[in-house]
């Protein structure tokens, strides 16, 4: 089992920045990919960014150049630096951990609100 706890959400003006953090605990050795997903009201959950154990990253097109995902393996942390935030970035952001044999794990989510 893997436990994930997000933090760092909040209210920010358009153009501002936030950094989300995800603390992972449990069977971390079994995890291959960690990522951030988001879900806005009335919309499907979507992948925002993910990072593999080897450090490869992938981003949603609409956040490329504005968001950066990183991980600190020594601290079992994953971060999402979000710059130049737009109202359409507002959503609940979820940390996700996936392992080929371990399965799929989710945090409880953290709210990001962007005022125009």
C-alpha cells in the first residue's frame, strides 16, 4: 500500500504561482510513476503531469511551459510548480502513484482556485 498526502493548494490571482507537494509513504519501492491529475466541476479528471522513476516527464498540452513536475526520491516527495496560473487551471488536484504490480493510488486532493 502507498499513502499520498497533498498540500499547497489555495487561492491565487490569475498570473500567480503555487507549488503543490505530495508526500508519499508506504511501499514506495513498488512505484514506477508519480503524477498530478486535476478535476474541475462537471469535467472529467485529467492528467496534468507525470514523472517516472527515471525522471522522464510528460505534461498536458495546456500546461506545458507553465507547470513543472519534480520529485525528491530521498524525501519521497513529488512537487508541481504552477506558474502563470489561469482561471481554467482551477480544480481539485490529486497526487497519483502507479506501480506495475502495486497498482494505482490516490491522495485526497487539494483545491486550487484561480481568480480572474
